[in-house]
């Protein structure tokens, strides 16, 4: 039977899973439920906690894609360390960097209550470690470094993986557009001032130059708006304040350009 997978923020129901003592039909049904749920959600494995059971049971897919039933698993030996990028259904598939053992040795029982042992390395070792974490009422969040945990908690707050910025950046690429608009605005002012002191024929030429400068500045300002909107969306922790700032900067620059053009029209054209 397909079961619902428990997800954050529902906490573990127990601190430690209870070891299986009876190898009966209830246990076999639980193993089948785990397999059905893994298949339905296209997962690599599940621990019993993840479907609401308190038993110390884990089912995973091995390197060949076959189901491996681990009853009362215990890691008894480890070797080496590696940093891996992990995600889990419990946290909505959000990713975090976790330090894991390269190789592990574990003991467990099969459905016939026979003692078994297993050695694993690579991705299979990581999968087993992740699932056995749940048998202790834990998850990978308890294995994160302080910095990585702070980043991951921000991901939990926003409900999505993102380019993490603890605060809004102070320098943006869109600022180059803004500088361009400012320089073109200054050029328009210079053209306006000079046109006041030249003859009528030269004024007409300068008016044409003023129009072209205005259109260029307008295009750069529009480019600022659209690129700024795209850039602001990349930082979800402060998107709303950035978008408001972009709209305000765009509007002020547009008003300034129109004001200079209007004065030029009145006194030159």
C-alpha cells in the first residue's frame, strides 16, 4: 500500500526507532508498504519513520536497482570522509552539503531474521547513511556545519533552493545601465546649455543630436528596468525591496530625461 511521506516541519515521532522482535505478517506488510511508496515516488529508499512507523526498518534500492530490506541496521565501522550534495523527501528535496563517510560496514537482519553484514561505498554508502539517520530520529540537518545549516535554514524559510545571499547585495550589474543613463542625461544638459549660445542653424543641428541622445538614453533606461527585474528575482530573500527600488530609479530617470527634452524643445526647437 502506498503511504504518505512525512515531510518537514513534522518532527520525528520518536528519538530512536524500536528494533523489530517479531518477524511476522505485520512486518512483511510494512516492507511491502515501503517498496510501494518508493516506487510511487520514484525514490532510492525510505526508512519506516518517513511513512509514520516507529520500527527500525529501512528499504533501499541497491546498485542494481533491486530492493534491499534492512531490519535493525547498525553501522559498525566507517572509513574516510567526503562532502556530498544531498536532498531528501523529508525537506521537500532541498539540497545541502553534508559530510559523510566514504565507506561503511553494517550489520542487519533480513525478513527471515537471519543476521547479515554489508560493506558499502560511494553513492550507495551515502544512501544507507541517510536512511539510517532516520532510525535515530534524525536527518542530515544535524550533520551540517554551522555555515551550511544557516544557509539551509534560509532555504527552509523560503521553501526553495536559491542563490543564497544572507542580505541583499550592494553591487549589481544593472548599475552599469544606470551609470549609462546618468552620463547621457549629463550630455543632454550640456547640449541644452550650448544650444542657448549658438545661431539658429546650429541650434537645429543640436536639436537633432538632442533627440538622438534622448532616444539612446531611453533605450538604456528600459534596458535597466528589464535587466534589473531579472536580476532582482535571483535574490528571493529581498526581491520585493529590490523591485520597488528598480521601479523608482527607472521612473526618476525617465522623468529627468523628459524634463531635459522638454526644456530643449521650448528653448531650441
